[in-house]
C-alpha cells in the first residue's frame, strides 16, 4: 500500500468540517492563494531586476576593459574578467578561456596562469584543478568577488588606478 499524500490527508480533514466551516475555510484558502501569487510575482520581478542590474554592471566592466585609458594591472584585469564570467553563469573558469576573453579586449596579462596562482595565495581565487598545459580551473572566492566590486567602485569614482596592482 502506498502512503497517503499530504493532499489526501488534507482532503480527509476537510471532509470532517461542517458546510459553514468549509465556506469559511474557502475564504481563507483564497487569501492564501492570493498572497502566494503576490509573493511569486514579487520574487519573479526581483530576479528580473537582479538580472538587469547584473547586465548593467557587466556592460560597465566591459567598457572599462575596452577603454585603453583605464589603467588596469594584469591581476585587476583577471579579477574583473573572472567576475564577468561568474556573473554570466560560468562557475568554473579556465585560465585558457580567460586568456581569450582578455585578449579580445587587449588586456591579456603575460601569464594568466601565474596571475591565478598569485591570486590564489591572496585567497581571491580558489583553484579547483590544474588542467593540461598548466591551464588552471578556478573560481573567484567571496573575497575575490568583493575585490572585483572594490575595483569597479574605484573605477566609478575615477580616482585613478585601482588598488590591486602588486600581486606576489
């Protein structure tokens, strides 16, 4: 025999109520459904708003990467590019792919793998796997995400060069 579901238990309990109790309960159910629909709508709108905000920040970072007048060190470029990729939904990054991404903006550091190693020592990235040809698979840590936001904030304020210049 299968175990009765929650709905079956609820239906059995409801059957025990009088007609007037059921009518009152029907009003309660309508309010619960209305409230849950409102919560779902707010949650959906909130997720859409977060996506819009993320898109704005990604465009902003790409504009910084594209602008030759914005001075970024190799580590800063790697942190910002990693942040972009994470915001796009890439969980595990590869230094080879990041090389290509940064090179498309003319921002490829001399050796991304070495930069990732140094960022790992500063706990800004967590290396998950050493791939072929020394290309690392890694993720930004929470500290790395915070550092990316710090770089973006400094760039927004226009106070010269961001802070993450010397790594190692």
